[in-house]
C-alpha cells in the first residue's frame, strides 16, 4: 500500500525529534531530574487534554523557541535549551493534530527553570512580607517583643521561620492540583475553558497559596513548632488542604467551561517551519557542548587579585581571609539559593548603598551564629543588583560578567 506524502513527512519529523532528544540526553536527564513528575504530567496533559483550536499557535510557539534558543546559544543556558525542546514537542504535536492545551502549556512553564528562578528570586521578599503581616496580626493576641526579618522574639525566646514555609514544592503542588481540576471539569462538561478563565483560576490559586502560608506561619508560631518534625509537616499539610484544596473544590464549581470543540476540518501540514526550527535546535545543541571561557577574573579589582584564592570549580573562585569569605562566580542565580541550600536561615535581605553604589545586604544564621553577606553583580567596574540586567549585557554585548559575594561575622560599616 502506498503511503501518502504527509505520512512520510511525519515519519521524517519523528526521526528528527528522536535525533535531537538523543544528542541532548544529558540536558534532558538533568532537566527531568528536578521536575520529572511535573514535566511528565504536563506533556501527558498536553497530549491527552489538548483541543482543536482555530488560534494560530505556531507563531507564538516558534517565537518562544527562537528566543529561548538565542539566549541558550549566547549564554550556554542548558535549562532554557531544555525548555525549548519541550516546546518543540508541543509544536510538532500541534502541527500534526491542530490540538493545543493551554492548561498543560501553563504547567510546562510552572515546572520550568524559568519559573524556578522567578520563584527563588521572590521567595525571600514574599516570606519577609508574610512574616511582618503575621506579626501585625499576632501582636494583638500574644506578646511579641520584636520581629527581625523572619525571626520572632517572644518572651525572650527566638522563633525562626524557615524558607520551607514558602516552599516551591507546595506552590507547584497547588497549581498542579488546579490544572487537574480544570481538566477534570472540561472532561465532565465536554466543553473547554477560555484562556481568561484558566489564567484567572491560576491567579486565585496563587492567592490561596499566600493565604495558606500566612496561616501556616501563624500556626507554627502559636505551637512553637519551627523545627523539621512530624508536627511541622502535619501543620503544613493541614493548611494546604484547608486553605488551598477545599477552596479550589468549591471555586471550580463557579467556573463553567463554555467553548465547544470545533469540528474537524482539513489541515494544511507545513514541513518547512519544523525543518527550520530543527536546524536552530541542532545548532544550539552543538554550541552548548563547547567549553565556554567565563573570564570571571578579567579586569577584577586589584584588592581581590592581590589575595590568594582557589578555584572551587570551573565557575567559582574562592578567597578566604581572616574574618571574610569571598566568592567570585558566574552569575547563574542569587547567592541566597546556595546559602539556604547549605542550611543557612535568611533573616533579612535588602538593597543598601556602599561607596555610593547599590548592592545587596543579607543577614543570615546557622547554628545560632549570625553572618552578614554583601553581594552584587559586576561588569567591568560597575556594580548591578539585577540578574536580568547583567545577563542582558552579556547576551547583547558579550561582555564578561560575574557575581561577587563577601560574607563576614561582623557587619561592615
């Protein structure tokens, strides 16, 4: 039996996709390692909950893939390249079927490195704001001596709220539950939600998450249970159930899908956009495999180069002097992520002026010892406080940028 030309083209595209996934296996394995369930669930949701749409989704998908690959090519950002590969799978599926799932697409974003970086960037500030509002509430009922960042001083005792109380996993679990409820409702009603309805429901989930964390912090303080134990986790689960799951189960009834599935129409399958996109992905895949010279010590202030340091790895230069620890590294994320990952509790994080230049100042604790950390991004001799800004400089001008982090046990004046 003769196979139609379109079928031949689809076989070729699947082979191309298989080849791209194979040469990018290390990047895919690393991307799936941290968010395996979320990414896997999102792709399954995209395949089985997609609906036929008259919207031309090829253009936004191709635009996003191109932007992600441009950044990945210039900055060797493997996590963004992984995201581009997942979008390419969605693009191929849409090209074959003309089906698209906006719920699954949002989930793919939620379980991406982009969202992880955004969440980590805002976590400290959100947690400090939540703790301050908890303080304003509880001071009307119990005696609180003072609040310092995330530390509550009650009856001469200190109670610290850990970063886990604004946890990324619980936040994602809430949004994933919302996606499941939306999909279940669509199946039940045999109709589909509009983009506005989906985004509104996601916004409600974000608000519910903040409310859940607010009451979780209140409960932990009242029970004086801020250490990691069974009661601590039980309080978290109960707050998650009462302030996120139950409200979502009620609110989903107010959201009624009204969009009917469009009837099957002849599809015009275009091979050229997929071939061009495959070429872009292949070029970026080969470029990322090349060794990149970071040049993080280029044009460095002499006060650092005059001190003897060691390379902790290819991207981190470490200088240890009496009373001070200095790290010079490639700017990937805020140092707070490394500090909290090593067991430090962030008490306060804010921008300050030092020598008429704006930098970040962080108070943190570990084993009841207080540390003071000062950090900034640097390009040439100029200091920056925005990761987006320095990465934009590197992206468009290919100038070396670095992150400098100085930590001491005494606050510098």
